[in-house]
C-alpha cells in the first residue's frame, strides 16, 4: 500500500492543530475560537477527506473518512446554536 503524500500528512496536522486551538479558545467562551474549529473541520472533510472517494483508496480509509465526516457534522450541528449572534435587547 502506498503512503499518503507528505502534503496530506502536513495539512492534516495543521488542520488538527487549528481545531485544537479553536476548541481551547471556544472552551473559554470565544465565538471566534468556535468558528475556527468549525471551519477547520469543514476544510478537513472537504479538502483532505473527500478525495478518498475519487482516488484509489482502501475501503477502511473510506470508512474512516465517512466516520470523521459524520462525527464532525454531528459536532457542528450541536454547536451551531452557539454560532448565532445574540439579538440586541432594547434597554
């Protein structure tokens, strides 16, 4: 079996670090951190995961990509209410 190209390995590590940094910031109630984590997960799925379905990849790699997409989508769906801006209230 061929190894993943170096670009994919490095890009996955960078996106993973961005996700962890975003989650750490979001844990401290940072909306920007939460948005960073969400965008990093979407980019990871679309840019790094989706090509597994169009390139010759083993079945277990595709299963892992699908599992990560499902878990990432579920996580985004769960945090989506926190991404909405609060409506300003009149004093």
